C-alpha cells in the first residue's frame, strides 16, 4: 500500500520560520541556520533550490508548536512524537513542517536527552519534499529518532535517501550518483555560519568604488566570464567582454558563504581540474562549488604550501593543470593534480618577460592569452609567448570596464557610477551597439 | 512469551493505530475490537518496518521502540478494515 509519490512541480522553494521555539537555548539565528543547512542537505543532491523569505507566504512554513495545533497530529510533550511535515500536494499545509516546542532542542550538545534539531529537521524536510518513512536500516527517513547525525556543515545523506530523492527530482548537475559521499570529518567543529540573508534588498552603498578609477583586488575568468573584484563589490563581463552592469554587484550576495565582514579578496581563480572556484584572503582560502562555498572552509593557505600572508595573484594555467601564485616579487607553481608546489619554487620574478614584478591579479582569457593586472593597467602575454606583447601596458578601465580615457584618467574621474558608457571606446561593447547596459544585482 | 500487560496492550493498540498499522480507533462502529489475529499481524508489520524480528508478539523490544521518540507521520497509509469473503 505504498502511497503514490508526491513531489513539488517547481524547483525553487521558499521557506521561513513562522514560529520560533519559545524557551529554547537555541537562538533564532541558530534555528534559521540549522533550517538552512537541513534544507541544503537535500538541495545539494537534487535540483531543488531553497531560499528563505520573510513576511510573505512561503512554500515551507516552519513552526515550533505545542500540543494541539490545528492539524491532525497534536504533539504530546517531551518525547513521543517530536515533529512532522506535510508531503507536497494541493493542501495549503503542503510542505509545512512542525516541531514540538516541548522538546529540549539541541545543537552540538552532549546531552543524551536532548533532541538534535538538525537531525530531526533533515528528516522532516525529507517529508516536505515528498519522501515517506522507510524501513531501510541506514536512512534518515527512518521514523525513529536516532540521535545527532554530526556537524551540519559536513553531513551527507545516506545513499538510500539520495536514491529516493533522485527518483523524485533527478540528480543535481555536478553530483555524481555513483560517487561515494565524502566522509572526511573535520578536526574540530567549524563555526556554523549564518545562512544567507534574503530578507531585504539593500540598495548599493554610496561608497561603491568606481570602475573607471579604481585598481582591482582580484581578477578572474570564471566559467568563461571575467570578474573584477574590488572591496565588497565586483563587476562581471560576459564571454564577449560585454560589461553586464555598470553598477557593481555585492560579493556577499552572489558568492554565498564568505564571511559577512570580509572587506575584499586578494585573488580568485577557477580550478582547472574540477572547475571549483578558489578565493584567497590573507592566510585563508575558500573553495566554491558554483556560487556556494564548500563545507569545511575557510582553510589555511598552507594547504597549498604557501607561507602565511596569502597571495597577491593566482593564475590558472589550464593546459598543464598548474596554478601560478604571486606574492610580492615571488611566484610559486602549484600542481593541482599532485596537490603540491613544483620544485624550485618560490622563484623570483614572473616567468614572462615584461610582466611587472608585483601584481594585483592575473587571468587567462578565452583568446588563449594571459592578462596581468596592476594598478590601472594590464599586460597581455600571447599564448605560448615568453614575453609581454608589444604595446602594453594598456588601460584596464578603457579596455575592460567600458570607460573613456577621460573617465579612466584620475583628473576626469568625476563621472557617476551608472552613467551611460560612451560609444566607440571598446571592442564590441553593448554601448557601441547602442544598447543600454542592463542592471544585474545578483 | 508472557502475555502483555493491559496497559502495554493499550499503548500498543493506540500506537499501531496512530502510525498506520491498525485502522484508526475512531474508524467504523464505536467499540470495535481488533481480533488477536489482526493485532498480531499489525505488530509483525511494525516489527518488520523497525528492523526487529517479526514475531507478532508485543515483547519488551517492541514496546521499547514504541516509547522511542519519533516523527508523528504514519509509517504506512492509514489501514482500513479488511473485507473478507465468506
């Protein structure tokens, strides 16, 4: 008598905590973070995207309730039934998830009598997306509470559960159904970061840097597009080198999982072997899968064999799966496959003649050339050439950021961000074609 | 096995009904009684689902599991009274 499977027809699901626990030592932010990570467990393996909303109806309402609370499943005080969630469907309550507020909800607690909120939430959200109870010995969808399941940042679903959610929604791109789950345990518990805050759309601050007059902290080619980072902002260029927006986007809102207080990045590159994106800041680095930070990060740059202090620039050399790191007047060549520095490094001066000895950042572009950025200028090294191409350096602002020479010139830097770009200054830019550049904030 | 105590039996029937192994208590005519055969089948189903040996007997291990904290949703869709051919 297995029930017909139910599932959501949409793949983007909103959620919000409608009623928080009343007398719990877990704060609201912790509860929200645990809900975020419990949903992420499912979203990591299936093509489901969960986003938190505030004040508006959500697909998944989360309530901490006591006793009778107007559904068919009254709670019964401590122990007994601890939570439930409604399967997807036409009902108004579909997807809603209720936790018994009489339970002693815990997180990373050694208290054997407590009820680990993350473990229960993963189970209940399984219901919320369409899974029913199973008898499988190793499944989060067993009906009985089995105790904590470990750190939310490192939890991976048992295979039986992954298969069941794949049967409903398919496999998320970038997930290999046959790959064993990562089982590495953290040496020490990572701090549970705050969930992404989707609750407001803060207008850009007035102190945003101007693309035409700034020099950049980091430049990277990611998925074929160029990203220019400055402070808490970045600009993005399409594969055709069209600036997506004259206004910069906020790093925090696009690259999910970087610390909220991070005031900039030192270097960024897309790793050739797995296309993950690596961000460096000071002594730490983060690895992103698409736009979400991987669990277990940040990590120290010593993982790469780099000394404390971090790097100024990172350049992925896709042909050889090597990555060049630059710091002050030194550079290192890192073998991504062997995961170690090549012998003989660090070495002095970049291996290409004419490239400045210190850099802001560097990237390879789809034309095969490598581009090195420092200050407001850049240098181009053609594919296979040992030296900088003739005629360089050139203006980064003019050639990449759709600026006139007068704008890029410090004397003419009074132009407002967002002013229409002048035509004819850039090869095949939108402005040259008479288009307005569209705004893109995230 | 020793016969279960009355309160354990009461807990067991209520539990089995709540989680889908027996028809809901309010189903059908008031005062409906489960037959011993029905009860034993339901206990066996519950034991199989929980990974216990399916004896059909309300033993200590089964009762202990019934007292374990759990999700409120039924394990099986609500059971309906069986119709039997004469």
